[in-house]
C-alpha cells in the first residue's frame, strides 16, 4: 500500500482554523501568511497588515464584506507570532489586549529639536525618524514606560497620566471580565 502524505507533508499548505464572524473558517497557507508579515517586521503595523492581507488573499478567497473580520483574526494570530520572534512579552497587559490601551508617547513638534534621542533610546521600534521623530508603532510601547520622555532635552514628549492609565485599565478589565 502506498504511503499517504499527511498534514506535515512538504509543500502542503498549512491550514489554521480561526473563528471569524462567529464561524470557524479554515485559513490556507497560514505559515506563509505569517512569514510574509514577518518580512515587514521592521515596517509599521499598517505595512505588516497590508502584507498579511495580500498574502491571505493569495491563499484564500476573502469576501469583501468580511475582509475586516478576516484581517482582525489573522492580525491577532500574527501579533503572537511577531511577539515571539521579537522577544516581546507584552501582547497583553494584565490580561488586556495591548492595542486597546492608549499608552504611547505624543510629540510636541513646537518644542522638538529633532535630535533623535527618543528614537535612539527606544529599542521597541516605537519611533521612526526621518527629519524628525514619528510615533509609527504606538502599541509596541511598554505600558507605563516613560524612558524616552526622560531623555528628551526639549521635554517635547508626553504620555497620559498614570491616574488616567489606571482608570483606563480598570474600565478595560471590566469590559474583558478580568478580575482584579
């Protein structure tokens, strides 16, 4: 009897089952989709989303009416893969999805001298820098970290207050049913 190649067969597309719009959907080429997103890991989150969506559509039919739901489900999976690849541990903060927490720097460009110290300091790639710094990947910022603010000689960087952060986390924990 000839040997039948199973799920780990070389060249066979990996299928991942995700819940999209309340229904379980098989996503073909899952590993390829994740790999394509990781090719853009130094780019912005939007560049990564675009690459993931494009690769998703190469392997799967994605109805336009539910494209956003497909992308949300794939993005949630990708964030976990990206976090492992980058050694990031903060995809959730106290059980709350990081992208729901509005903790990230704001830049006052009237004060900013474009010295780049904030971008040099941050090892999480929150900033990009051309002629001035930009907060390109806000949700890579570590919740409650203000290190870049402290290295800014012009005091051009600000964060929400810790009181506001506590209140926001309290509301988000309630929303997600997380006991405190």
